[in-house]
């Protein structure tokens, strides 16, 4: 049985004059200890997916239909008590900005010990010892002293390590990390990525990594979902998706990176913008930006189907592959 | 290009320094130490003795991590800050000590693009007002029709539909706003553009659009860029020369191709190795120990020594000078100078 199984998840936002669909029938599975990347640009619905998995959406957003089975139990149907037991305990979340996650008026120690004592029957001293062990696991020097410090006394990289330590406090089965390294410098980002990879592998913790950075996904995850305008448009092994993307959007996203072009040459840009949720085009949401779009693309939403090594939602994927320029580009 | 090389560089930065005083005013400088009241003022050493040049048509990229002083360099060159020491020359003229009115003609030649297009456009001005204002200011004799034509022409050239001119910034997406910010910089026909992280706030597909636009403007208008960024893949694509900054000092300056194929300074090497690669499975990331020290009390000697694997006694006491290398790059590192780097790596 997979650790997490999401089926036909639809999330809507009730605005004053209309209801918009932020996630439209998302389905995916995550095995125990597996690392999954969710990529896409702003507005694709990747963060909403992360929030929904923990049932953290608040008004005006709500889960309209679908199931989120975590260890066989539907998160959507859980009552508040079950949810409290789930969040932080069996599933933990890491956000982009550690300063928002940490409470600025409590010491690191207070925040860690509070979390432990809320979920486990522990004495204060026992909780403190666990906190020290976890801080050591994330390579924080002199953890005893850190427990007495406030978040503002620490650097950005140190804070993100502490967030990871807090996420791991109760040995969760799954960590959802929403852009965990975006706010950090590259050298610190590389450290944090290495650390997360090491901890996930050694503790058999599942990871859902939400990011816009294809390089990060490529180094951290085994499987990847590519999202566009609230749908999964491509899914498969990360290696396959990076090396041989099938959906025109994924191809565009990878080709738009500066390292894919000879320095000084024009970058291969994708024209236009991601549509707003209130104005998602009919048919395939990507069709106005897609150079392969046909009448079928403009009228019918493509289903996600197996194609070669990956799953892809594109009417034209077959034609695309027999396309001459693409053959040439590959050769 | 070849004849331009014999000329003086368009922009010359000489021994530039900028300190920000932390203790301002007499009372703040009073400290109580060992039973006595003493006067002491601390300052942030944001930029320390930086020398750089940009020739006409070049795109000089300044890279480094947060706190390395790259944005301060941009602001100093733009005249938004006054240097504590050192000189800035533009087109042969010293510009860092000019009065406000003396700076006026240069403001037309040097324009700046900022990181956040949500903050750099006035929310209460329509796009037309925002774009016309600099033209009116710098060409007071232009007729209304001329101003309008100029703005329309620039809007077309950056791919913003002129019929949108009546709209306000909030009606545009981030990418479009950055186009408008670029249009505003281009309306007065500048020679030199300072761009401070112009694409960092944008999505990947939009980054490519904006970067292409800046490349086009460079070619069609013969612009020279000072491009501030933390993103090395953008530097490799966009820059002709790169300066790597660490803690307010230059580590290495080189042609882009040289820097990426043969980085010399240990910090440059670590920085390059830390970029997440798309297709490499096993990155050989050089781990740096510790974190950037505070720029309030700069360590003695080389600014990088506290995190450098090659640091020795000399690095701890003597600040390295930038030394010319055979391939044309300048590297400020004792270990490179003494040729110890690869010896250690081999052994």
C-alpha cells in the first residue's frame, strides 16, 4: 500500500462573485520513503496541493471533491482531533520563509519542547533531550546553547535547519516542503538540500518537494509532477522528465533555462503568461501558449495517459514526437 | 569591439568603499566599558576597496550571495549613495562627487532597473504617466506629441501594447510590469543600464522573456550593462565579464567564459559547484564551512579565510591583492598566487 494516495482532488475558492477551481482532479501516489517533486510556475496550484494534503486550506478555499488517503485514512474526512494527531506528528510541513514559521517571541527550545509535549507524554527534560538530539542531526553546532536563543539571533541557513529539525521531531512518515530553499543563498541551499536528502534516506521519510526550480527537483527527487493551471500535465520519473520531457509546457520550461542555450543567444522563451484561475482557457489550458495547438486542443481537455516512460496530458504528444524538428533537435 | 578596447573604459570604479554607520549621533556613540564611558562608533563595511571597469557594449555582471555588497555597488554607481572613499568615473568624467544639478545630465545616460516591479512602479500613476514623466523631465522642450510618440515607440519595442497605457500597474502581471520598468529606463535613450536582480522575482518562463528583451535592447541600442544578480546561470548567459564579490571585496574578475571554464578563487569554485544542475546526478558540491561573517567586524586578512579550506597563516593576517593571471582574469587569493590550490587538491 502506498503511503499517500490522492484521488481526483478538486479544490475551489469561493470568491464574492464566482467560484474558481484551483485544483482540478489531481491524482497521484507516494510510496513509503519516496521523494516526489511538484514543479510549476506561480499560480499552477502546487502550494495549494501541499496545503490540501494536510487539510490546511482555510476559507475561501475548500476541498470540493476527492480523497486524500494517508496510510489508508482519508484526510478530507478527519475531524479536528484526528487532524491534530496527523499534523506535525505523522506529516510535517516546511515553508519557504523560516521567519514566518518560527515564533519570534519564543526561544528555539520553547518551540521544540512545546511541539514534543503536545504530541507525546514526555517530561520537560526528556523533551529537551530529544530536541538536542534532533538539532545535532541537522548539524547545528552547540545545540544546548541554541535552545536558549531566539530566531532572530540565528542566520537564515541556521533557521531553516531548525525548521527541518522541528519537522523531524516526531519522526513523521511524510514531509511536505514548500520551496524550502528558495529564500537561501546558493551555497546554503546546497547544504540544506544535501541535509534533507540524507535525512529522508536514512529515516525512510517520504518527501513532497514543491518548487519552481528544476535543478533542485532534479537533484532531490525520484519522481516529478509538472503542474499547469491546476492540473497535472506530466508525471513520471524525474530523470525521464528532465531528459526527455513530453508535454510542450515541460519542454518549454526546461528549454527556457539559460543553461540550455549558447551564452549570448536568444533564450527559447514560452510566449504569454500562466492564465489566472478565473480565466482558464477552454480545452487544454496551455493551448494559447502552445505552438502545436490544434482545434482539438482548443475544445477538449486532454486526459492524462501513459506515453512511453511517463504520463502526459496532451492531445498532440504522438504527433509531437514524430515532428521532424524535434527528431532533429534530439539527434 | 577591437577599437573600443584601446579606449578608456566607459565606467571605471577605483578603490571604492562604502561604510554605513550604525551609531549615528553623539549619544549613540557613547559606550560603557570597564567602568568608563568611551566614545566608539561601529559601522557596516559594505564595500571595501573595489575596483572594476566596464567597457562600452559590455555586460558586467556582479555576483555574490546576500550581504556581499553587490546592490550597494549598483546604488553607488547610480549615484543613489555617496561613497565613503574611492572614485567612480563615467565616460572619463568623475561622477561620485557631483552636485545634484551636476548629476542631472548623467541621470539621462545612466538608468536603473530594480528587482521588484511591484515596488518600483507608482501604483497611483497610469503606465503612460509613469513612462512620460522621465521623458518630460529630461527633454523639457519636447512637445506633448513628441513625448507621446517616444513612449509609444518604446512600449512597442518592449512588447507592451500601447493601448494598455491608460491602465495602472496592478492590472499587469509581474513579467509585464518588469517590461514596463525596462521601458521606463529606455524612454530617455540611456547608454548605461544598472539592473539590480531584474529577473529574480519572476517565473522561469517569464525570466526568459525579460532576459531576451534585455539582450535585444543591448544589441539594438548598444547598451552597456551593470548587471547585479545571484543567479550564476543567468550570468553565464548574459554577462561578458563577471566580478565575484564576497563580503564587500572582489574575489575574482574574469571574462564569463574564462570564469565558468576555469574558476580560480576557492570561493568562486564553491559558488559554481553549489548551483543545482539539471542533468548531473552526482554533483561534486564543495562544502563551505560556517557562514558569512558579519560585515561589522571584518576578519583581518582575506575576507574568505574563515570558510576557506586553503587558508594559512598569511591569509589570516594579510589581505590579498587582485593579481593578474595569464588568462586575463584578476584573482585576489594568496593560495592562487602561491600556486597552492591544485597542489593540495592533487595531494
